[in-house]
C-alpha cells in the first residue's frame, strides 16, 4: 500500500511538473528588426533610413568639430596661451551642448517616425498573425516585444523568434 501511495504521489508530482513547464514557454520578438527586414523596400523606409544617415553624418561632423577645437585648446595650452585656451574650452563646451541637444531632439524625432511606420494597421496585422502562427507552431504561450517592453532585463537567444517570424513573412510574401 505504501509503494502504491508513493508511486501515486510521484506520478502527481511529475504530472504537475510537466504541466507547469508547458504553461511557461515564453518567446520574445524584436518588432523593429522584423519591420526593417520585411519592409526595407518601401519608399517610407528608404526615406527613414536616408534621414537616419543624414542625422548620423551631422553628429559625426559635429563631433569632429568639437575634437578639432579640443586639439586647438591643447595646442594653445602647450604654447602657454591660456587666454586662447580658455576661449577654445568655452567653444568646445558650447558645441558639446549643441550636439547633446541635437542628438536628443533628432533621436526622439527618428523614434517617432519609426514607431509610426511600424504601427500601420495592415503591417501590424500581418506581423501579429505571423507571430501568432510561429508561437503556436513552436509551442510558446506568451510572446513579449523586445522593442516596446522595457521590462525585459535578460533573455536567452533560444526564445527569440524574430528570425523565424521574418522568414515566415518572407516566405508568404513570395507566394
């Protein structure tokens, strides 16, 4: 009787463990990566990428100007011209402040454009359908968005279904 009771308890424990494992399969997907991969040929995306490249070029140019002013400051100090060095330092600080503000403004602007592109109704519906299909096919219960959920601190790459969703979208687009 004791053996039967122990086997019954062990079976119940194993059953609960298996059921718990089935309920906790979680996946993550990077919607912005899906968007870039799937929508890269659209005119709006090309415009966005060109705008992003122009912003990055401006940031690089401003950074180079700041570095040049800092080199001039160091040269003035080496020559013993502290008044000129102080003017260069003030100029470098001013240019750095302008760069910080430019970066903050343009980053927010680009993020807003990216969100509006990725949140178009038809695109989102198609992506969500593919996410649902891939998640159900792979046995996931929950799919979290990497690009919109700041609550994800760490995840293992094995639960990232982004590439599978992209492949599935591309396969269906070719048909």
